[in-house]
C-alpha cells in the first residue's frame, strides 16, 4: 500500500560540482548521502540549467530545489529553450532558474548554495524568492541535510488540502472497519478470484479510502460540516463564489439541484436550446413552462451564441439557463448576458466544460463568477472532472448571492437551509470520499499554479492551431489539400519573412484576437455567425478541424471528405475526438494533453492524407467495417468512399436540412412535465417517423425530446407538435435515417429515436414515442 512519505517528494539538486573531484564535490555528495540514508529523502540530481529547467517544467512532485549559485553549465537545451542562452548573458544561470521556478510554483522551497561571497553579492530579487541560503563548506553535511529535509517536510504538509489530508491520515492509521461498505477497506474483494483481480488493478489505497458516512473525522457532505464543509468553503474562495456545493453525480445532477431549488410548476422560464439534456429533464422535474433562446449557426453547422435581441423584454421569467461555453467553444461576456436578461429573476450558467475560466486572464468577464454582486441570484454548474482534474462525475455548484442576501448572516443561513433541501433530495447518504478529495485537490491545483498550467495549455493549443493552418496553407500553394482549423485568421498569419505576425505570447493573453465580431459591410467573417454585437469569444483550447469540401457559408465543392470518415480513422489509431459533425470535428486541448498526443494527431492526419491521395483500398483502411458490410464496401477505395458520401450529403442537402431543422420553431401542446406524465401513464406509442403527417388536421405530439448527435442539441422537445412548424425537423430526421441505410457503419446516436429491426433489404427505420392518438395509423 503506497504511502505519501518524504521520499515521495524528491529534492532537485542543481549543481555542476556534484561529480567534481574536489572539496566541493565531496561535501555535496556527503549531503546527498545523508539525505537519502538518514533523512529518508530521495534525490534528483541535475548538472546544468537546461536539464533543471526541463525537470521543473515537467515535474510537480518536487519537495525542495537546491541550486548552486555558482552554476555555470547550461546542460542540454531543447531548441524551444534556446532563449535561456540569451538570458544568461547578463544574468547568472542560477538567477534565471530561480525566476523560472517562482513563475511556475510560488511556494516550493528554494535553497541557494553559495561560495564565500558576501550576502551583498546576491541580488535582492533573488533573496525575495528563495527560502534559505547555505554557505558551502561551512556547516557539516549532516546538519545541512537536516535543514533541507525540514524544508521538504514543511512544504509537503502544505501540499495536501484539509479534507484530502484527513482522508490520507485516516487510511494510514490502519483501522479495522466494522461499517459499510461491505468490502471493508478492500478485504472483501480478496475472498474471490475476480475480486482479487479488482483489488490488484485499483490498488489498496483506493479501496481503503472508500469509507462509510459513519466516519466522523471526514465530516458530512449532506450537512456541509467538518472538513467536507471546509473543502467546499475553500473551493468557494478559490472559484470566487459566495458558496460552493460539491456534487457527486455530475453536472447532470447539479443542474437538477439548482432548478429544483428555484422553480415551481407552471413558472415561466428561459432555456438555451443548445442545452444539455439534464436541463431539459430539470424542466420536467420542476414543471417549468419554458420558452427557448435559440443559438445562431453558421453554414458549417457550428453552434454560435444566442441572439438576445429576439428575446422578449416585456415578459418576466423566474429563471434562465445558458450554456457557457458552448460545445463548439463559444464563450459569453456574462455582463452582456446579465444586461440583456434583466427581466429574469435567477441566472444559471451551465459551465460544465468551462471550470478553468477563472484561472486565466484571457477569459476575463466571460464566466459566471466574474460578475460582481448585484440584485440577481446566480448559479454556475461545473463538471470539474471534464477539463480540470477531479474524478468523473465530480462536479461543483457555485453560487453568487444577491446583495439582499449576502449582506445578512441570517439571510445567508436561510438561503443555505432552503437550498440544501433540494441538495439532499439528490445527494447520497453514501458519498464516495475519493471524489470529494479529487474536487478539493482540483481546487488546490488551480490555487497553486492554475494560471501557469492554463498559460501552457493555451500556448500549446495555439501552436497546434498554427501547425495545422500553416500545413494547409503551404499545401494549398501547391494546389494540394489538407485540413483546416476554424479560427480567426490572425492566429496563423505570417509576415514576409514567414514568421508569425502575432507572437504566441500576445495571442495567449489578449482576448481581442479571439472575439467574435460583427461583419463589416460587404465582408464575410471568419466565424460565419450573423452577430450584431461583440459579446462572445472563441475559446483557444477548443479546436474545431474542418474537412475539405465546404466553406464557412455552407457552399459545397465538387469533391470533399466527410468528417465521420476521418474521425473513424483516428479512432482506429487510438485517437478519440470529442464531437464529430458532417465536415468538422472537435478536439479539446486540456491539462492532460501532451506534446506526444499532439504530434501523433498531426502524423495520423498526414497518414490519412497519404491513404486518400493514393486511393488505398477501403479494406486496408477500415478492415472491420468492410468485413461487416462486404456487399456495400468490398470494392471501394478510400477516396471513392469519401466522394460517394460527399456526393450523397450534397445531392440530398443533408447539411442544409440540418440547419433548417434547428431554425424551426415547433409549437408546444404540452409542457415537458405533462409530456413525461404521459409516459408514466403509458399513454404513448412508438411510431415510425414516416407515418407522421405534419399536415394532418390533428397533428401528433412528441412524447420525448429528440436530440441528434451531431450536434447534440434538441430539435424537438417532449410536448411539442409535429405540425407544419416542425416539418423541417421531420424531413431532417428522415434524411438522417436514409443516410444511415445508405452508409451502414456510420450510425450516430439520436436520443429519443429507436430503430426498427432490419427489413429484407437490411434497412432500418426511425421510430419515436408520441402521445397516443387513435385516429393515426401506425403501419408503414
């Protein structure tokens, strides 16, 4: 069972004298020997600036860094770090390293080793950034090893936030458990071979930390007391909230908690049509009477911001929910949103994919908790596991209280008591404490160096954007093709010397480069949205790749490559994309993205190009698909396959049908809650889409919401009518059905749609649940 011991946090020892055969070398080696043999520390030696620089950048498990002030060796320098050579021309190598360490980690102890120089010779800015100075050859190695070990001990005690520290201490006391869960700290798994396999796979610490709510040392998640409550308060402070609640069943449950705490049956609400299905279910649970905010779209089908100018200002609404950022990486200026939703009492930003926005200046004023206190109650729900580092399903609810509540202790307590009733309705009495710890640690990570981490993430995303854009431009000059990136043109623009016109450092800091702006008269924008104001931006770390065959207006070329073919190829190579549309796909550049992942992606895209250009046999590219559908694909090549699908999409106007479907404004017959009650009462029936007549005198009513992927947004809600207002929706869904029959193996998920068994030709047909109407025939 692994323990967090002193040796878990190695001492980085940076000196070019460690191996020297002189007094200094002998003295340094004595210190290192004493650290390992007497102080239970581990050592990571480094002999030059370049090596130490890369170690500091890549490792966060260091316990203390000891730097020789007389360091002269540069060591190995990666070409990206060549700037260090210029820096050390006028500054000591050790000072350059100290400055770099403090930019990345403000608290790790730095011990400076110096020769017999005066203290006055060390610059003040260095002394401000270090913890201790050691004069060489003046104290015994044993004593100095103890001083260094003390630095490690003091520092590592601050690394663990309170809840996680308490959990670790509890597990490491080796108590006998006489309470739930039944596996009793993992011992129960060892009673069978399969359980033993699970124990070996996950490890003992994970199982020992799976504890009962009966453990008083860990507080209560339902009462928000003890170290659990302390952890939530810690997260509130770091994320800029008045109150934060940990949720252990994902943002889906967080959204339910928020809405159930505020909305009563029949109340008027505003809902982003580009919302997660959990918010649609929240309307069912609360009995809300919703109206919808419809997002703009461009010709590629990419989802843009909501057009707030069409929302009625004459009505009042209890609550509004807005997705920020969107699945395609569009982030709202939340001050603009608040100004345009003044007639809404409570605002809710679903920031499931956006928990990091607080920790980098490029997102300034574009996340919920950036709003100053006002007269509105504000909620942000965040999937802390999606692009931060909590475990899956670990999420947070952040609350900004209106002035009338936050200025009164009694009102704050009253709000909490009432809100917690909704929280407890959805909370488990058997919380997974590892998930709680992961939320607290994700918070501590952002507090420690979140801005540095996301600076790196943003810069690396921009580098990848440029790599793809420049490859495409260079090949285009040779009348060849490659994939594009959907982004402002300034990101990849080059000057006459072929160098970037705007440095990455500026792109990573200046929000203006990423703003989605209205079109100038007679011009076409890079984004393709008909926005009237500047109130949204593109998130740099969300990358949308564009395939050949279509432009931003949706005009299609004679040849093209549908995105599903490319992403299926990438999946076969172990590269899984976040979302695939007809001619675009989304990748997320996050804390877990490495240079290796980026390089592999680019290499595989070039491999796809090579296979396409050489017209490789489809059986060599997709052997499993060809083996499953030999009659359809056996004799096809990759290029022919791409062209056949492109021709089908173009001739059948599939993309335009999708856009029309999402521009439709279906009329509701029932609110979502009433439609759901029809399901509970079994007053629904499964009907093939081809049997639905939108021109019928008595049109049919949807029993469930229909959500096609792509793009993962409802086209029709439970309770809305399949009449002439929804004819374009029906046409699109049937076109999707026909596409799947034409290209088996490319079926995509459509929530609310089931497929019939194959007919004699192997075709399947879409069916959905409708509210029962006896006068409609169900036979195709």
